[in-house]
């Protein structure tokens, strides 16, 4: 499902392909000084017990979609987060490269306006709970 989300968000023209995946323990593949705007997709950890994970279907996974832009106005970040949310919701019915079908998306909203000194950027994130099932 992560690949399906990545491919869809990376296709948003305003990002110019600058969409990165964060690992559970760090920033993942984000370059040291990325051009802006850019997006970082991070899966939110789950506490599902292995036996439940192996036998439960459908399964929900949660993701953060961080959007970074130049300091100043948050207008473009807000527009991009809206487009990310619309893009992710449009994936219902799509099939991931691993053969899982996206059967539901709950866009859970956006954060307040934030600043990130690491990237010298304004930032906000949106979160989504994506439900997947087998074919």
C-alpha cells in the first residue's frame, strides 16, 4: 500500500517528483537540502499483534503526509495538502503492486502551521487511515 500511495502523491505536478519516504527510525531518503516544495510520507507505527496481522483482513494502516515549503505564507502548503488528501481518497478501489486493494481512506485532517529548522521550511502534515484488503 505504501508504494501505491507514493506513486500517487509523486505524480502531483507541484512536487516535481520530490516525494520521499521516511523510515520508522529517521528521515529515510530525504536529501540534506531538498528543493521545495516537497513531501515526506511516513507510516505511523502499529501495535497489531502478529497473529492478528496474519489473519485479519481487511487491515488498516495510518500515514502522515508532511509537506514542506519556503518560509513565509502557508497558502501553497494548504493547497498541496488538499491535493494530497484528494489524491489519497481517489485511490479507493486501486490495487497496490503487492496485490492489496485499497478499500477505504479516512483523511483525518491537517496539523497546525509548523516550522522546521532542519529544512529551513514551513511545514504541515495531513494524516490518513488507509484500509486494505486482499483481492
